[in-house]
C-alpha cells in the first residue's frame, strides 16, 4: 500500500512537496529520534529500505546524506585487510550515524552495514546543513551527542591499555548503560552478541565468553539461557 502525504513547512524556501511512502509492516514506531522524522520529511527526506548485510556507505567514501535509522540495526565498523572488524557502534532505531563528514567536510572514517533488514531515512547533506542552521536546538543536540561519544571513546581507549579483559568488557557495558544504548529498557538485557562485544573491545570471542561467565559467577552479570542481563554499573579496575 502507498500513502500520499502532503508536507508543508511554513516559511520554508522550498515549495510544498508530495512524498510517496511505502507502508512496510516491520517499521517500528520510535518515540525518541535524533531529529524528528516529520521535520526531516518536510525538508525533503526520503525512506530507504536496506537488506541485511547490505552496505549503506563505506570508509573513504564521500558523504552525500544525513542518515537516521527508523527500524532494524546498523553496524558502524572498520574492516581491515584480513576481514577483521572493529565495531564502533551498533546503531539502534531513532539514532543517527555517519554524521562526522557532514560537519568536517571529510570522508567517511568507517563503514555502515545493515545488521538486519532496515528502514532508513536520509536527507541530502546540503539540505540538512540548512535545516540545522534554522534549528539551533538540533545543532545543540548534536553537540551533546558528539561530546558523549568522545567521552565514551576516551574510556574505551583507556580500557584497551588494560591487560584485563574484564575491565574492557565492564567499560563497554558501563558506557552503553550510561547512554541507554543496546539495552532493553524493560528487562535490562544486553542486546549485543558475544562476537559484537569482542569486535568492540579487541578481544577474542572465546575470551569474551569465558570472561562474561566469570563475571556471572561473581554476581556482576546475570546469564540465563545465553542472554546477558545487567542492572547496575560495573566496577572497573585498570591493570
């Protein structure tokens, strides 16, 4: 089914437009978006369906769009010559990704790959820059977002200098909990696989499995039927 929506933005320099939106069953309703979807649509954004494992953009590519995830999950990652992955983030619905080149006019410093079937919303880079010039609140929100990401990155980089795998994993979990990311709000389940945790901490997946089992035995985590739950911030000891 196709819905026709007339979008009119008062005071906008562009003419009102008609946007065709495919009504796709697995789109989830998101209560919190980095940028309001209706505002993006009013400025000419469009939806894009992406299949699992499909590449959205690659490291070194020129940035042409602002991207925001509507449904599904996206992996923000660097991949070396041997195919080993360094995951920077598992993007969840409502979150934006790949924004750095919009602001610093550089190239993408990582690739974005669909980790499941996804729906994205994207807006032309030049139009997005006009949007944030007219909406200072959104620009401030991005300043806060980038500050949080830098703070988390500093903590993770510090933990990488530790020879203790538990410290690396605990630092990652604390960072995600503080940002309310990759956790179920209802049951506190960590929504990352052991392989994803390994790729985010620079550890072998076998080390992650063994260390998280040890953390479970110490009462720091709860592992039930392979699922990991964590309700509190974890103590981190760098060694």
